[in-house]
């Protein structure tokens, strides 16, 4: 057991990726069970679905990635095992507590949310200390990761405060979710993406030239602040004020990047696809705003958020996860039929969830389609985990056999 733990905790992505995937599956299952009335929850949808995915699930996965690359970005020594494992256990305890309390006794959920917030503050301090110590001149990317992370801490705190059930507490909780999604999670994932995806592309296509706007993250963050403010009015017409500029800005940006999508292997083009889902999401949001004028009764049901969450976040999660797991375990970074099938399945799943969002307009069974998309997502994550997450938790002897086989 000591040997296994030493191997499991030897790299920060291993415990955080594992925990992130496990709780991703658990919270999506909880959502599906609640919709089918198998489990009766007395918490709001914002808490057991939106909050759990934004502040509990996705951040653990990308935090594991940040703990690996942050010191490399800033030319600093690696984070000590003791430091990131102490934080991992806080996340694990808080996540498990939130999950179980939502099922059995939701009145104490806020206690575990406070513990989780404490863990996120510790993670911010760890990343900030690395950023502060670095003498590198270009620290723009890490600066925006920290800004986004700080925004996440602020709005996580506000969401917990909204549990006190004071006048307008629902407005505060909704603002916290919208800001948590766009200013925290989306900005962190995009900041990592705009740094790593062009880099991975150049590794595979040496003559590819990385070309990005100097103020890319600054402008995007300001536009997202505008979007979060407009979302507070709960009027799709107003969203056009932010969505059109964001869409035009990102289309122009990706045009500048000139990504050679058809010249790179699947391990890279899947990441390109993730970026394109951002454009699709904001284009759909523009359509939703237009429909608010011409057909206000047409129902879109959180279509934009789910397009980004599944199409972008999950695609990037699987793409980055596959690459990191293979690379850091000493295996060859390659994508065979199995990995490509998973990548394609995520894209199909995104289309199914988009269709589910508008299905009520055609008199179809919305509940069935929502549950179907949840079951397919869980199945995809489990299948992917059996291939890649098992690598993170395998024992030392198996790793030694693989390394010995490769050396021969």
C-alpha cells in the first residue's frame, strides 16, 4: 500500500484527475437520478448540478493540470508532494461530503462547501506564490489564471452566503453560478487552452507559427464580465449586446491562429474541435437572442452553457487528460481507434444535448432526452476511465514491467 500511495501521489495530476473523473460521474448520476425521481433531493438544481460541476468537479481536473504546468510556465521548482496532497485530501473530503449531504441531509451541505472554499484558497496561494517568485518577464498567462481563480473564490463565497436565504438570495446565487461559469471556469480553461493548444500544434507541425492577439485574455475577460452582467437581467434580447462582440472577436482570433487542423494527429485535432465548440455556443446564443424578438415562446433551456460544458470543457478534458496520462506515465503519446472513438462520442453527445435543449418545442420527450444524454456522458467517462484513469492508479510493479518492456 505504501508503494502504491507513493506512486499515486508522485505527480499532482494523478490524484486530481482521478478525483475529478470519479466525482464527475457521481454528480451526473445524481442529476440523472433526481430527474427520474429515483433520488428525491430537496436542494435546488443550481446546487446539485450547476454548483457541483463548476466549483467541485471541473476545477479539480484542471487544477491537477495547473499544478503540473504552472511551475514549468514560470521556470520554478515543482510543487512538493506534501503540499498538493494536503490540498487533494481537502478537496476529496469536501467533495464527498457535498455529494452525500445532498442525498441524506442537505442542511449541512454548506459546511462542506466552506471546507471546499478553504481548499481553493490554499490552491490559489500555492499558484500565486509560484507566480510571485518567478523572475520571468512574460507572466501574462499565469496572471490571468490567478485572476480567474480569484474570481472563482469570490463567487464561490457569494454562493455559500446565498444559502442564508435572505431577500434576493436567489439573485446572488444565480449571479454566482453565471460568474463562476464564465469568469472562473471558462476563463481558466480558455487561458490554458490558448497557451497549450498552439504549443501542442507546433510540436506536431514544426513550421506552424503561433500567432495570437496581445490583449486576447484582457478583452475576452471584459466581454465576459459584460455577459455575466447582462445575464442577471434574464432577458435573451440583451445577451446580443455581449454575444455578438464575443463571437466576432473569437472568430477573428481563431482565424489569426490558422490552426492546421487537418495536418495534426487526433491527439491535437480533438483540442482544435474543442475551441470550435466555443464559436458554436456563442453563435447559438446569438440565435437565441434573435428568437427572443421573432419567436419569444421558443425554448432553448440552457443550451449555450451545455454546449460549452460538454462540447468545449469535456472535449478539452478528454484531450488534455489523454495526452498528460500517456506522457507522464512513460507511454507513447498516440491516439488509436479507442481514443478516437471516445473523442467522436463526446462530439455526438454534445449534439444530443443541444437537441435535448430545444426538444420541447417539437413536442418530444424532454426528460427522456436529458436522461439519455446524462447516461451517455456517464458511459463515455467510465469507458475512458477504464483505459486511462486506471493508468493513474496502477501499482508500481506494472509500471516497472511496462518500462522494462519498452527498454527491450
